[in-house]
């Protein structure tokens, strides 16, 4: 079920989210999508994902020493 991305960010605080974007705004920004996976760390999220064409976002403050890959 597609939902507003900002709603998903509020529902899952301090989580990494993988979202299949179903609607984009006028500047190609993701607006609506389907939640595919969520995890407390970026690494854990990548272990669950098989599709590289997924929008990833973090819903909390990004830690200073976050490791992104």
C-alpha cells in the first residue's frame, strides 16, 4: 500500500527505510511510496534489500560517524 513518505518517516522514528517510490513531485523528489524494509542501521537495511532502485532515507538525526555505503 502506498503512503506519503513523510508519514512513514513519522511512524518509524530513528530507522532506516527502504521505499519503492510510486509518485514523485515536480522536482522529481519522492512523495509517495511503498515501504519495503526498515532497520535500525544502514548495514542491516542493505542485508534485506535486493533491488538497487529503492529510495533509502533515515528518519532521525544522522549520526556524525554514520557509515554509508
